[in-house]
C-alpha cells in the first residue's frame, strides 16, 4: 500500500497496489483427477489389429499405485513451479528479459567471451524426483505415458507489459532429454538444445559459442535461463544407468543438473536403473537436489501381484493365442514369471519370439517344456542377469562385486546394500557375503 498527499487540500489518498495479473501458464497445466483416472491414463495396451499387426511395437504398461503416486507428485511440482513463474507479472518479465540476454550472450567486439550472469527464480528451490527401475521394466513406455499425461506441446500467447506493447510468450509443457551413455555434459546439452529447438522452433543447437559451451556453472545458469525464457513445465531425464554414472563426465553432469534444479525450481524427473542408486549415494550432497522430492522405486512385478495376472492375459491375447489353438493354460502365469522374474520387457520379448517363429506342427499345444525351450532361444543375453536376480531374491549370500556387476537388474535395496560400509573398501570386501533383499 502507498499514500500520496494532495497539495491543494491536504487530503491523503490511499492507493492499493496493482493486483498481479493471472498467470496464463496455469491454464496449460495437467489436471489431477484422482488415482483411478491416473491409472487409466497411464495404462498402455497396444493390441493386435484385424490385419494381424500390432498397434505398436512398444511394451505395454499396466500401472501400479506407485506410478499413480508418481504422477500426482509430478503434477503438484509442476503447479508450484509454474505458480512461481508468471510471465504476466511485470516483475517476472524483468527476469525473462534477463534470461533472454543470458542466452544471447556470446562474445564482445574483441572476440572475448562475455561472462554469463547468474540467474535464478526467486523463491524457487529444487524439485527433483528420482525414479528407480530395474532393467527391462518398460522405462521407455513409462516415459511416454508421463509425456501423454503432462503434454509435450508448445503454446504461444501474448501478455501485456508496463511500458511497451504486448510481447509473445512461449510455454513448453515438457521436455525429455535422455542421459548420455558416456555421461558427457556436452552431449547432454546438445540433446537438450535439439529438444527445445524441436518444441519451440528455435535454433539454439546451431550456436557454437555462448553459455552452453562454457564451464559447468555457466551451463547451469544457461539451462535456468532457457526454462525461464520458454516457461518449461517439467524436464524428464531417462536412461540413467550404473554404467553411465561410472563415466568420467557423469559426476560433472549430475552437478550441473543439481545446480539447475536449485536455481530454476523446474521439476526435474530423473528415471534411472536401480544400479544408479549406489552412485548417487556416493556423490552425496552433489546429487541430493535430484531427489529432493524423494525417490520412487518401481520394482519388478511379483508373482502374486494383480498386474502380473494382467500381463499374462495380455501377452496371451495378443501373441500366444494366435499361435496355439487352445485356451490359456493355468500354469502359464507362474511359468512365464519364472522365465522373466517379473521383468515385463523380458516376458514380452519371450512371447514375441514365439509369435514370430511359430514353426509348430498343427494342433501342437504349449507346454512348460516347450516354453522353456523357447526361453533358451530368446533370452540368451538375459540368462546371466536373471540368474543373479533369482539368486538375490532367494536371499542367498551374494558377493559384493557380483551385486555391483548386475546392479541395474537387482532390487533397489540390494544395489544400495552393495555399497561398502565406512570400514570397508571395494577392493578389500569382494569376498564379504551380503544378504539380498531381506537384509
């Protein structure tokens, strides 16, 4: 509130501050309509068409309550982050103009690099969510389901400014930027810039100088400026594996992402393998902003879970019933789990192999022995890690180096338990037994 005094009659006029305009970006947020709606929208069920072809070669997804809770956390984080970034607010517009200047800065007239200015969202804070999934559990399908829920479109609209005409503002609902297999920060930035160019029809990836091509701190400022300039709703970073985090540049990249998360307040959803958890623990505070909103564990399906029953029926209806002229056998539910250990992509790979080969004699029935013979053919590369999974889930003593070797496949608790204690080392504890999931 402000006051002014009239010189003519001494009357004091009380002026109320101008109300902050409504945030137009809130109109483009996903809506949370409860867990039942989330479960329905997360379900991905490619079916076989009348011409014999599948709608998609993608893996199906029958969500659990964990996935529904994940969606709610993402939607809530997107709301609070968007609420903090109102492009119709004149004060925030100054930050947008500063962000534009940061992105445009390259070199001065003498060819010297212009130092990147620090930039951040006021009252922002890290909104990191880390999703841990064992290998072959349909991570790509989950990413696609999240994208469909939150949206991937880019919207343009106009907002008024205090001293000039309306300006056009861009709103990008989400970006997916895959973590590079070699952990390279430069490669990640290149992927990020190609993603925003595709979404907003810009040309950032063509630039060879500027803040994205400098030190990690400057790169984090540039990523923050990019999200301010384009009002990005959420960033998804899948494909984070234990092997990728072992690469020399991975810790630098995680540090950049952590700093970006703190500066911007933009929700950052990382999707990694269970093996990635051990590396995150070792990095400590460097990586903690990436899971500031918590870690989410999506485990391989158990034999008794309802979702596994849905999976068995789905795979029979869309693959095996076109090969075998009989009803689904009662034993399939258990035997298919035995060959896949609840890893949905492994089960899908097996039944696809049977469907595509289908070199059977007329009237031949599917038996446990026949299924095992197909599994021997189709799952040669998966045999060793699946044996490791079975070994650990049976709560047998496990060598620490063995647990680390197959960490991407093992349950999350086992991968974390494989980290040496304070009085141990990797080199000195290879023969120490460690109990599996029940420890």
